[in-house]
């Protein structure tokens, strides 16, 4: 089995969960190559599971004061189109040389080269959970509406239509699905990072929150910890 991973390299969440899947596939004898950009390039450069890394053009996101800006992103459609075209060329060339049996995509939206060759596309994405929870909680602040309608909603629709199968990681077992192609699984964890059993209550009273690994991470200020719950934060400077 030859598996090609096409993954977004902006942050590290896509890279680390894809690496977890690669570890399992490698043990089953799969030959793996990856197309990525940004942080994904240095993350995978020493990973023995990946035979070869191909460079793609990162999707351009507009920014304002160090934060991702939806308005500036869509104000420059030529940058988005150019990035998608260059990524499509990278995918097309890799499909010719590598000839994979399946393409696994994580937060990348180039698909026509694989569809033309009738290569199955498996996506790792949980935009369906964002869509479901946004509708479930009716008190979402208006400030997140542009992000939801311009990015998350389109993301959910894309994954409902384009991939053959979508693997959607979820924390709870009661998440509904309105599509047979969306398969909910538990959190995807790399080998060596599974939680160890603690000594009773102490093991159940700690929570770790891992903030974004991209350059658009937001500084979070916390009030008080929930009763009987200690919260550790990784990925940002300690809040005041």
C-alpha cells in the first residue's frame, strides 16, 4: 500500500495527528510520502515513517495585528488562487511519480488531480463538529460569525461533498452525523503520548490545553480554574 499525505503545514495540529496515523500505517508496511509546507516541512524532516517530503505552496491568510483576518484573506483572492494552483501542480507531479493507492488530506483543499485519476481521498477533519456545536450553542459572540460563515461552514460543506471518507476526531461519543462518509473517532494520539493511569482522583482532576502551534495563535487570559480541576496550558507565554 502506498499512501500520500497532503497536509496543511501552517500549525502543528495537522502534522502531529497525521504523524500518528503514519506511525500505524508504517507498522503495517505502508510506503508513505507527504506534501506539506511551513511548519510541516521541519516537523517531518526527521520522521522515519515518511520516505519523501514534497514542498507545496501554503495557503495565504491575511493578518491584522498578528491575528488572522478573514476580511484581508478574502480581499486578495488572487493569492488564494495562486496558492491552490501551485499546490495542485505539486500534487499532480507527485501522483505521477509516486502513484499512491490513496491520498490522505488534512485541511488541504486541492483534489482534482486525485479525482481525475480516480484515487480515493480520505480526509482527516472535524469541521462537522464546529458546525454542529455552533448551531447547538445559540449564544456564540458575533465576533466569531465571520470566521464561521466564511471558513468553518465552507470547510464543513467541502468535506461533506468532496472526500470519499472523512475521519473526524471527537472528544465525546454522542456526536451526531448527517453523512455516511463521516466517521467519528476518538482523539488521534502519537505513539508514546498515551495517558498513563494515575492514582485515582488526581489523575482525573488535571486537564491540559494545547494552544495553536501556528503564528496566528491567540493569547488567552483565564479567570479561575473550575473547582477540583487543575488546568495546564501549553503553547503560549504564561497568562498574567
